[in-house]
């Protein structure tokens, strides 16, 4: 399973909660509906769907860094 880091652009987010509904194991919300990230490392397919469905495009995905064990040695 491919993993991706997810971040929130706080200048764009207006608290629609779609990301909370689509990624409930990784994002919760405060009493005003704004997201609180519990775990930034998410399934890439689910994260892309949440990113595309955000009405204000407030989600940003970045590739998960490779672990030192996965980096080829010279």
C-alpha cells in the first residue's frame, strides 16, 4: 500500500468536514468543524480522493519520505 503525507492549508480551509468523513482514522474535527490531523501518513488513494473532493482545495499531499533502510547504498 502506497502512503502519502497530508497537510492542511489553513488559509483556504473553511471547515466543510469532507476530509474528516473520508479519512476518519487520520483526521478528526474541532467543535467548529475544522480538521485536526491525528496521523499525517495516509493511504495514497484515499488521500487523493479527499484532496480532489475538498471544495476549497485545502488539502496538500506530499510523498512519504523513503526510510533509510529503503535507500539504496552506493
